[in-house]
C-alpha cells in the first residue's frame, strides 16, 4: 500500500493531529500508558497523527515504545530536525552545519566553565548533549537519577538557575541567532531561532492538510509549545496531562 493511499483511507484524511510528548502523551520523561496507545490507534483510523517532541528519538523510543515509527504517521524528534514519515527518514538540517565548529567550540567552552562555577547541590554527568538539530544543556547533568532530577527541578524553581544561565548566554553570544528553551525538568535546549516546534510544519506542507491540530502542555509564552500552539495555521489545544489529552480527543473526534 502506498503512503498516500494509506492517508486517504482515514475518514478525515485532510486532518493531521500533532502531539507534544512530555506532559501531553506521557507524564514527564515517563512511558506511555496502554490507554493512550489505544486512543491513538483509534484516532489513526480517522486522521493522520504525529508527535513533535524536543527530545531526541532515542528518548521518544523509551517513552512511546519501540514501535513508535510504526504507530505514528509522522515522528518529529528535536522539533522536527529529525523527521520520519511512515517510518522513512526525511531530509533535514543540522545544528553543527548551521553554527560551524569555531562558534560551537566558543559556546561549549562558555557553558562548561559556567557549570563548573555553579554552586548547586549535585552535579552528575553529561552537561551538554549534542543532538542533530540542537544542543541540550543541563546544570546537574543528564546522568542524574529520577530522584535527583525531581530535586533539581524544585531547586531550580526556587532559585531560577536555568533562567539566569539563559540570560547570561544571551549576553555572551548576542551575535548568534539562538533560541534557548526551558522545556523539561533539568535542562534547556539551544537551537537556531525558528527551529522551534513550528519547524516540523515544513515537513507536512506539501501534503496540504486543511486542518492541523496541536496538543501541548507548555503552551504559555516562553514554553516550548508556544510557537506551534499560536501558529496561524494551527488549531492549538492546551492540556494539563495525558488524561486531559484523551478527554479532549474524545470530545473532538468521537
Ligand atoms: O520534551 C521536553 C524536554 O525534555 C527533556 O528535558 P529534561 O531532561 O530537562 O526534562 C529534554 O529532552 C529536552 O530536550 C526537551 O525539550
């Protein structure tokens, strides 16, 4: 069966529904429930579905399951900088090609020095995660345990460590058109301005969908769902948790 005829078998083949991952399809950095998988599988009979997450694909495989490329029509990791359509990888751009090694090395040097000087209760490992479309910076380090992750989130909420870090980076690199996005619990993403979640819309443009729905939990200004949620071609839905996502889907599509 060709991909196009596959889409045309949906009862509303001109509609696509896109989902954020953390806080929308799953609890933050946790795995998807069977209830949600069943809901998505039923929805896929009616419309085209995709997810658009800030994380890289390896984390989405952990959270959404090993069959993620089969269960979604579109898989957009790193805001769509890594993209799959019906299991086939689509062509995309890369952060390192955009920034170049000279500026990248200056950025890394600043970040690692900054973290070394930070007075925070715990530091673990992997302070910078290098991805295709962005870098992810974590003051505690991505190797922390779940408990340490929750502790850091609370600490950061009270002290604004990440917000200050982002302000200092903006001051140090005013000539780089970079966006800093605090989307999760322990880190922030750094990517070229414009490479937010609206980036994924480039990959679906040629399909000519009449309606594009988006579900996300960080839809407030400054949240990493804000740009796509407020995009003029998108019907945005702000949710509080995966149960809320399922309830709205039921209202809209049942
Ligand atoms: O999807 C939201 C964010 O999830 C993770 O954030 P954290 O580890 O801080 O909870 C990261 O993968 C981040 O890139 C992503 O935006």
